[in-house]
C-alpha cells in the first residue's frame, strides 16, 4: 500500500485479524493503524507481523486500546 492521503496504509478496526507480508510506504498516518473504532474494545487477537514499512507520516505501526492479555502482537 502506498500513498494514503489521510490515514494509515492498512486500518484495522477489530480482531481477530492478521496483517502480514505487506509493503507500506508513504502513508499519511501509520503504515498500519489499529484503531479502537467507537471505543468498542474490539482490539483482540490482532497480529501485525513481517511487514515492511518506509516513510509513513506518524509511525510504522500505531495502536489504540491494546490491553494486556488480549492476544495482540506487533
């Protein structure tokens, strides 16, 4: 994914989800953005692994509402 103008290259709103083996370049926010959509606490069993990220605006990976014991991995 390249060049998202307003958000992360990949946006994850809940889990379970696997984000792996992607190239994320020059996106406005993170390469991968894991968001707590409407504060619903759906971030569980989200794996963000084996990705290549370059020149993303805010970060490579950004997460919200990740809590211990939820099975999330970066």
